[in-house]
């Protein structure tokens, strides 16, 4: 199940990136230098939802990757914050 989710999220990221590249190429072809000032505002406004999607879904993708292919729950090292040696209790 997690492998299918990883495959689905990665293909979704790739398809959105190619969709944005296609949108930019279409914008250049349609406008052909007539209104060159339009390129930047339209590209920025169109990329805001894509960037928000990427920023919101990337932590989920990383979490799925690390839980699937990372170290297991039984092999984690314990972090000792303060060693007990040298402490006297009265």
C-alpha cells in the first residue's frame, strides 16, 4: 500500500510539473511577443496553487518514504539527554 501511494504522489508531482511547463510554452506561443508584460504576472498567479500543493504534500511524501524505506521502529537509537553518572541523590 505505501509503495502505491509513493508511486501515485510522485507521478502526480511529475504530471503537475509537466503541466506547468506546457502552460508556459503555450503562453509563449499564443502571445508571440505581443504583450510581453503579461508573461510574469500570469506565470506567478498560475504557479501559486502549484507551489502550495507542493509545499503541503511534500511533508507527507517524505514521511511515507521514510516510514517505508527508512529504518524500522525497532532499530532506533536512544538519545540520552543527560547521563546519570556523577549525580548524587543525597
